[in-house]
């Protein structure tokens, strides 16, 4: 009766990892891929002789990325758990039109910024809560729940539309978008602050850490007695809130209440998150990684415009770049990539 | 994984029965009313233009006590094919459908279905070259209406040229590739460019009719071309608004000239404030009223299709270039339902026609 | 006699018609290490899960420190000081070691939702020191080796010490199956160290390990506790005998008619390695039935899969009909005339949504086609009907969906699929009798014998001892990836069940 002593010694292979960089606080080696891609792209466009690296353009880049960053933060937490939130556009559009109707505007007689914020952001919280409840308690897949909510919210926005776009006359709201501090608008600063808060949540709170856990193995989390449902709901509430915040900021940026204002927020957010390294299958990634993804997309779009690529080709090139980035970034994971829940 | 379980079979059967019941009731209801039902199809219910059309159309319908319904395509022709297809299939003899097929590809299919149901159909904006109401399903396809995109592009281009003193760089925000209104407006614009040699086209980009996209693209342009941009040609007001927002960020609104098209009220406000130079105003309410009245007249028998000329069956409606000079007038106009009664329009259906659609311009 | 720390009295657990535990009695004294042995399906894992709160018993009593308890969950068990070190690990791989250690416990470090990383890491370090595990507590678990993860699982269980006033009860479910020699030593060292403040129950399928570590040994067989011995009174032989249980051969071997027992070798393996299994040298002759048997993880299944081209890495010499063979994919295997009936019939063997006939003609339908390309449905179907009749497949018509058939008939259909091949030389069956009732099993055996008589070579992995004894011409026993015993010419010299068990554990 001999023991299996000539089995492959797995432990020696791994012992070199001991003493590695602490994973919680810093990026892991794998995540450098996205940042590297970003740097390479920026270098490329700068070298292509256009005005890419000019201060004006970099400002434009940052401005264009601000609202997508806020949306991507919300989506990141949802994706970490392995779920998805498709309702971003609808909730944002609803918040946009609601805000425009409550602040001083050209259509209604109301002019109450505070009330506008409460109603708009409250709608986001509420819709997010409904998403979370239906997903966790009724066990309907998040894809379906949020898809339905997308249309519900969009329909509500259309219903509220007063047959012409209300123009925003509230100077305080407009100033968030128009007033520049150090060359950047208030929207950018809001995004930065949210990013810092999100990072804190991700690394130092139950909601954050257990989102990773749920994405890693939900069954084990439940077995360990964790309140998985609560965390799921919390994350959807956050996402709804951030979506509606996007809507409010869009109103400031557009200067009108557009009931389709949120259109076009969804796909770039999800692809940005994936490009940055936040997997659709959950358990990997984080807010910083997702933001890198947003920047990559912005850089590509802006860069192609700066170097004068034929506009008909732009979409093709953009799409191709996204595919390459995703494939390159997840090459080593290809056996493990699964479909989102 | 048994797809033939009794439960799912019951469910499908139940759905089929429910659908059949609904359709037969609809059909019965239809057969009872003598006044034809009117179905108006717009692009989106959250657009000012769509709402204006509905206003005019509804007024006409109300004046003859006709049943009136609005459908929205979300700019998807497929959706109208399904929605209107269902309405026609349920039996729609002598009812009137007025809609924008959203894309050339769907026009013939929709017109054919209307003909099969013997309904009257009017289309606007999207119709392919080569078929016309007088040679295709001519007993049912009453007319095709549109607005002259070339005129819009040309006149707005001229206005821009004038506003920059004939000298300077211009950039163009286009809608969607291969979209007839977009192509027409750009063609008109190029014409204006040809007549204005000092105005140079620096770049053109597709902004998908989207306000935010237009804003992002304009920011990029400002970074790239800086002060050489003197004007921005936007193929619609939505994108023009986005361009103005980007200009505002740099304090350039009013200094760089912007043109749009559609004439929605927030654009008109910008023309008044000077942040926009011009836009082409289309009277959506008039469009809705005229098309509805025309359709109703044919359905009722007040008009004989065989006696109509080509120019009466395929025409442009008038549009007005709005600049600072006349913006106040246009803004002061408040649509009055009383203007849009059937009787009033019946007096001369083609009062607001700007002329027949030239051949070859619908490509 | 002191009050036992943990006692099972008459614990019974059923899953449908299967009795996993049958009135089991077990008693754990304070600071004792009790070992639990048994074959596959003897109920050891089930007993462990019941003791740990993963499942509840249908009948019987569980007494913890003299008090009768019902455990609702592992968290409930943890609150009472019962910790389980899992076989399939319970660690969440994309979280850190520290988080995993404390994940199922309510602690100050994450009260109110916010983590105090400093305190958490310090506490984790303290736990790791207890078992002399020198790794950083902020590492993500996925970076650790299996051995390290096993130790973290132990730390997680031991962390209960601070939560509970009494001594802990720690249950180990096959902790050594994935570990190497020195790692096992390290684990045993820690277990010995915790003896003075905990009581341990330890499962292993390796008798020598259990004997080394435990004070007392329990033997389970067919869900029943059949023996309990203190270490120094253990007679290994006797225990093997007891582990055989219901798998004792009752029926009589059917004799082979052909004098084919000096067979021409069909497939020969020399120094064959697959992954961590090997080196293995085995021969299957033409018309010979070779039965493989081993406990879970012994490598028998992996060996079979690799012969069919389902495993990526392998090395060594394989001769097929005297010629060297290298099978990299099932397609290649099938071309050579090798067939494989998988253990997971429902997921790997058949297409549940299709009809019986479609399933049967799936792989080799084109052998009956026009010029090998245009499917000849009629001929295919005739052949399928023939095989279905021969295998006594009971179905209304072959057009019925295969999902309607009983397990036994489904297995016959899968078998029929392979037999449709005109060039089948070697048929590999992985646990073919799983889920089959005795009648179906008998039918299957008869078919297998008939096919062997016709010259087909058969290699199968048996579930029970009597299967291999009844059916095989040669028995190969595997343990821990090696061949531990080969019994040639079973017909002449039938091995006893006991000796096979001894070779298995």
C-alpha cells in the first residue's frame, strides 16, 4: 500500500506566488493589459500627427467620458455579480425628462431644482429596487427583468414628454455642465468623486467584496450563510441611482429635456467594462478597470476623428478594435468565459 | 426538455384563441362604423415633430368624427410592417393609413398590404425611386408626401455662407449613411458650397441624428481645427443642438454659425437668441392635417383617384427657412385646431404643396 | 466513560429509493481522532454531510455533548463548534484568504458593512499561525495550490475556536485525495497538533492513512456501520471483508465458449501516462473482456477517456493490433474502431431531445449511406431495428423520443449506436450499469458476452465488485493512478472480493 509520492508537486509551482503584490489594493498583472492598450492607442494617435494630444482635445476626451464613466460604475457592480442591467438607457431618459419638467424650463411653470433632483434620482432608486427585487426574489434572470424595465422606463419618459422638448432655464443646473473649473466641467468632477466612492465600496465594504464573491460562486456564498439577496438588491439600486444621475447630468449637458436622452449609454458601457477587464461572467474586474475601458473607447472614437478617417469606415474600425481588445484581454481566460446570468 | 408537454400546448392554444377573438371583434367593430378609421404612423412619440403631425391629423379626424389611432415605429420599418400588417390583415376596407415607412425598403411592402386589404394609404418621407402612387397599387396608394431635402440643405448652406461673409471653414454633421433625407440635404449643401467658394468643407461625420453624439463630435472638431471652424452645418435640429452645446462649453455659441433642419421649437429659440443661424421649418401640423384630409377624401369618395395628376399624388410640402429675420413670426404661430378641419382643407388640398417631387430625387 | 462529544444514533438518510445511510451509529469522544473508511457508495460522505449540517437525517438522533440537536445548515453547525473541511472546497476563489476564513462568521471586522482590513488581516494571520501556514492573508485563494487551500479550509474551521467556548469538532472529508506525500505529512502534523483542543473525524479511502492517524476506526458498507475497532485491534483483512458488503458475488459466472483465452492482443499500453495517472501497462486481447475497478479518483475513468481521445496530455506507448497508435480526438478513435459509452449517459451519451432511431444512427449512419455521402435512411433504420431487437430494447417504436425510455433501455440505445459501426474493434464502457435495474444489468451483461464471443474487445469500468468478477476475463484494479493488482484469467482463478477491496484501498 504505497502512497502517491511521485504525483506532480503542485505546491512548488505556486510557491513563487507567495509574497506577490497585494491584490486587493493594486492591479493584478493581468489587468495591465487594458491600461497598456490605452497607452498604446494614445501614443499611436499622438504620433499620427493630429491634434490628439493637445490640451483642448484631451479636455474634450475627458468631458465625453464623464457621463459614460458614471454609467459604467453602476454596471460594473452588477456585472461583478455575474448579472446585467439593461435598463440604463430607459432610466436615464426618464430622469432626463423628469428633471427638465421640474426645474425652471420653457414648458412647465415649476422651477424647483431640489424637487427635480429628488424625483429624478428617486425614480432611479425605485426602478433599481424593483429590478433587484424581481431578480433576487422572483428569480427572473436579470437580463429579462432589466430589459423589461428599459422599455417601461422609456415608455414612461415618452408619456411624460410634453410634445416638445423643454428647454432648461435653471442656471444652477446648467452651470454644472457649462462652468469650467481648471478646464473641466462639474460633470467631470462628479464622475471623479463617484469613482472614488465606488472604489471604496468595492474594496472596503461588504457590498463590494461580496459582489466579487457572488460572481465567483454564489452557491458557496449562500452556504456560508451570507445575505446574498440583500447584496444583489443593493447593487441594482446603486445602478438605478447612477443611471438616473446620468439622466440628470445629461439634462444639464443637453440643455433640454430629451425623452430619449439616455439612448446610446448602454452598449458602450458594457463593452467598456468588458474591454477594461470586467468579465460578463462576473467575479473579475472592478471600477478602475471599467473606466480604463471607457477611456479606450473614447480615445478610439476621438482619435479616428482626429486623424480624419473616412466616417463611413469609423464604425467598422471601432467595432474591429473592440473585438481585438476583448479577445486580447481575455485570451487566457477563453475556456472560462461564460454567458452572463 | 419536452416541448410537447400538455401545459405548453394549452398555453399556445389559449393564446391563439385569444388572438382570434381579438381580431374578429376588431373586424366586427370595423364593419360596423361607416366613417373610415384613420391610423397615423409617426417615427416617435417623443418628438416634437411627431406630436405636431398628430395634432393636425387628429383635428381633421375629429372634425369628421372618425376613429383615430396613433402608432409609433421607433424608426424601425419592421415594426410598422408588423403593426400595420396586422391592422390590414384584420380587415381594413376603406380605412385610411398615413405613415412614414422609416426606410425605403419597407414602402412597397406596406403599400402592397394596404392594397390587399383595400385600405387607403399615404406615405411620407421614405419611398424608393422607381415606384409611384400612380403606377403601383394605384387604387390604394393615394399619395406620397415629403419635404425637399435638397432645398433644405441648399438654403441652409446659403444662409451659413452669408453669415460668415463667404469666408471660412465649415464642418458637417450628417444623419445616417444611406438615408434619403440625409443624402438630399447633403446634396443641397454641396450645391451651396459650390456657389460659395470661400467656404471650405473641413470634415463631415455621422452623428446618427443624435444630440449627444453631435456634441462629442463637435468637441473633437474644435480641438482639431480650432479657430478655422466658422460654421457648422447640421442635417437636423437635434444634432444642431448638440453642436451648440459643445460651442457653449468653449464660449463660442453665437460666434460659430450653426444651421439645422426641422424647425423644432428649441431650435427656433436658438435662432432667436443668435446661437443658431438658420433652420428649415416644416409645419408638422399642416402635414398631418393635409395628409389625413386627403386620405379621408379618397376613402369617402369625395376625390376620385383616377382624376388626380401625378403632381397631386407625389409632392413636396412647403417649408420655410427660418433666420433671425422671420423667427419671431414663426414662433408666434400657434397651431389652431380650427384651421385643420376637413372642410377647410377640402377647399384646396394642395394649397401648401411646393410642387411635384422631381424624378430621381428619391434615391 | 466520558460523555461523547458527538454521537449519531440510528441515523438514516434516504434519497428517493436509495438508502444512503441505514441506521448508522457513530460515537466521537473528546480529543479523539476517529477514522471512517468504506468503498464508493458506502455512505461515508453522506454521514459526514449529515454530521456537518449539510443535510438532515430522515431518522435517528444526533447528540452533541449529550444534547439532542437538529442542524439546519453548516452555519448552524459552525455556531455549535462543528467545522467541516470539505472534499470539494468551500473557498471562494476570487476572494482573499482572510475573507474566506471569516466569511461564514459574524465578526467585528465587517460590522456595519465596512471592512476593517487591518484588523481582518491581523486576525487571519493569527489563524494561519495556528496551523503553521506561512502565506500572506491578503492573497487571493485562486493563487494557492490545492494543499494550501486545504490548509486554509482547516484554518477556516479552526477559526471557530474563538467563537465557541467548547472544544471544536472538526470533520475531514477525504482531505488527502488531491495531495502529495509531503503535503499529506504536513496536514497530518496539524491534525495531531489540534487533538488537544478538538475532536476529529477523518474520512479517507486509503486504509493506511486512516490507520496511521486514527485512534479508532469505523467501517461503513452499503450505508451501514459494519465495524468499529480501536487502532491496536484492527485486522486489516477482516475490515476488507466487511467492506465488501452487498457487492459479494451471488450469481455464477457464465463460461466463455470460445477457446479465445489466449487472445491476440488488440490494444497494448506500455508505460502509459495521462495527466498524473501512470505509468500503466495493460493489454486487452481480441474478444477479451477486461474489467477496471477502483475508488473515485483512482484513474480508471480518466484512462478510458484518454483511450478515446478525450484527454489532452498523454504519453507512453500504445499498440493497436500491433501498430502504434496515437489518439488525439474522438474522431480519430472512431476511425480506428474504438467506441466509448460514457458514464454520464444523459449529458454525454445521448441527445435527449431526439428519437431513439436518430440517436442510434447518429454516429455510424453514414456507414450505410449511398456512396458514403447521401444518407440512406431505410438501410440505417433496418440496421437500427435489428440491433434494438438483439439488445432487447423495449420501446413502443424507435421514433419515440429517447427521453421516454428507462435508464436501462437508454443504455441499450447508446450501446446500439456504437454497435451500428461496421468496424468496431474495441468498445470502452465507463460505469455502464449506473442507474440500471438488475434485469437491465443482466441484459447488458449478456449482450456484452455475446459481443465478446464475436470477437469484440471490451474494456469496462465496473461500479461494483461482483460486476467485474462476473463479467471480466481479466480484472485490473487501480489505485491512486496506478495499477495495484491484475488478475489474469478470472475464469480459472476467481479472486475473492476481499482481495480486490484490499487492492482498491
